């Protein structure tokens, strides 16, 4: 990689500011400065070994006492709750003229507190999340316009304080934890204070355990 211009301290600061997970490790004092310096040299082209390591140390000392992004996320999640709903279906519906009218004719009687209904509009299709007992009704009403439908899913809904909107990285933090456990997320969406994950039934227990562990 071509060597970047600027002081060693400036390059170290730029690197850490664009690698928040690594920055958190440095702030928390759990990073091996020498090992990190070697990684940074390889990725940026710097060739100043001890100087890079010293710049990392000075950067960390300057941020001593700062609350890490991970800590802010954990504190927020500890004030959150999680709710699980099973027997959920996801439908991918192609967009066409008049689809909105037809769609709402089909689902107009589902507007009850106990029912699940989420609708996301994309550029070419709609994604619908609904109780799978209503999947046949949608199929009868929308027919060949359904690209894909899958039932037997579970919804994990995390309800957080309003500070969720001002806390960067929460969704990435949650999805990263689930990916680490090998959990495939079928659908993901958010609505104000709610973060919603759709997973397959076989992953429900593991997903709940993973998310709950981040909230305890």
C-alpha cells in the first residue's frame, strides 16, 4: 500500500478514528501496542515501528477516562427489553400499479394489538412481516405477485430507551454478536426505539440467548 503523508501521530489518530472497535480496545487498555503497530504498518505503509507504538500509547493517554462506544451501547442495552414472537412469516411482494390498494384490502382486518404486521417498501418490492396464520390470505389476494414467502420464523423485538437514536453502532453491535454465533438474520428493521430481528425457528433460542447476554 502506498505510504500516507502526514505525521506518525496524525496517521495513527486517523487510523483509530476510522476503526472504532480497535479504538475502544486502545481506550480500555486491552490492546497490544506493538502488535497493533505492526498491523497499522501493514495496512497503511508506515515503517516507523517504535514510533507508531509510541504514538498509539500517547493517543490512548490522551483519551484516558473517555467512555468507549461499546460501553455506551452496553449501558443502553441494559435498559432495554426483549420480546419474542413465534410463527412469523415474511413475504416479498413485487411492486406493481395498484399494489398498495390491493395489499391493504387484504390486511385491513388484521389491525389488532395481538397481530404482527410490518411493511417495508423497497425500490422494486415490498417486504411484509406478518403472523404466518395469515400467509394463505395474502397468497389468495396477491397471487403471482409474491416473489418469496417463508413461514415458521421468529421475531425478536428489542425495545430501547429513546437514546437509541443518538447512540451510533448499536445495530452493528447486535448483528455482529449474532454473526459471531453463526445466526442468520432473515430480516432486520428498526422503528424509532424498536430493533427487530427475524430469524428461523432453529435459531430462535440461540438468538435470544445471544441478545439477552448483551442486555444483562
